[in-house]
């Protein structure tokens, strides 16, 4: 069983609340638009980090992370990409991979819109954690936490940052 913290679109904004809310996590996943390696370094002080680069990320982050991550945790297959869309409107750059691979979990960012929804067509849980940074149009900054137990998702929690 693994407890996972998920965030996206920090745009170089560090918030001490990240450390507070992710303190009980086994891993943190950042779905892109990190903005600065400082953000990753601070997150790594909490626990191991997996990340993908986003469209605003510079060369240091692009050299350190890939555009797409595919991995297995517990017995769950995960696909993560910054610009990914959502069920019924996946971005063309990842749509075929989702339909072909049918991951248990697809994590995306970019839109700054929090979404946690099930894709019935692929039997995939889709999570966009919204935006954790201050740059953008969103009114509320958000994080997501969940527990992965084999292939089951439990205790999914949306955290609003004031």
C-alpha cells in the first residue's frame, strides 16, 4: 500500500503547505509546469518524487524529467503527461497511448482545472490535480492525495490551499 501526493502547475511557487500535506506520503508526483528545480529539490526533502516536464519548463527540468512517465506502483499501471486532456477529450499526443495501454491511472496537468473522474471506455482513473501555484486564472489552488493498494484506489482526498 502506497500513499501518493499529486500536484501540478506550481510555476516556481513553493508553499510550505506542500510539506505539511505530503508528510505522510510515500511518493509525490508532479504533473508538469514545475517552473524551477528548487520545487523538485524541496519536494524530494519530503519523499521520492516522480515528475514530467510541462510546456513552461526550461532545459534543466527537461533534462531531468521526460515528457511522459510510464510506471507500475503496487500492481497499478500509471501514465503521466502534462498536457493530457481528459476522458472523451484526450490530447492527440497521448490519446492513442491511453487507448492502447489502458493504464489503471492517468495523471495530467496543464488546464489548472481539478478533475478526478473515471474513464469508462478504458477503465482508467483520470486525475488532474489542478494548479498548486499562484500563476494562472484559478481561484483555488489544489493538491490531491490517494492510497494505492494493489490496483485499488482508496482515500482520494482533494486539498484546497487558501
